[in-house]
C-alpha cells in the first residue's frame, strides 16, 4: 500500500481535489472489491447465476477526512501482471 501511495503522490495526488487539504488524505489498508455482475436472473436473488458475466475490480480507497471526498483507484495499475492482489495470510492464534 505504501508503494501505491507513493505512486499516487508522484502522479499529483498531494491534496484533496475538493477542499484542497493536503494533510487530510488517508488511504485504507484494505482493498475495495467492486463487482460488476449485471442483474441477477432471479428477481429476488442477490447473487448472479452460473455463467453470468462478472468482473471484479480491486480498488485502492483514499478518503479526505476533512470533507469526506472518497476516491477509488484501480489496484491493478500498481502491480505487475504476475503479482497477486490478495494474499492469504495464516490466521493468528
């Protein structure tokens, strides 16, 4: 996540684009999962059926703690094609 933060700063994300506060940007340590699956086949269902076109985007979340402006950035832009976005860690005992 530190690498993503550095890359965004290098690209010009040094202050909130809404309120211009430079000290209030915070990046979440957890990814945001965006699921683009279209409408479910069953009107009452929440999960698309088998064979549905589904796309999952892993995003980096940055929020301004002053004004609440929320930004999402595609995490795949900040890794190589072979790197995993999510890595399972052993559970703490």
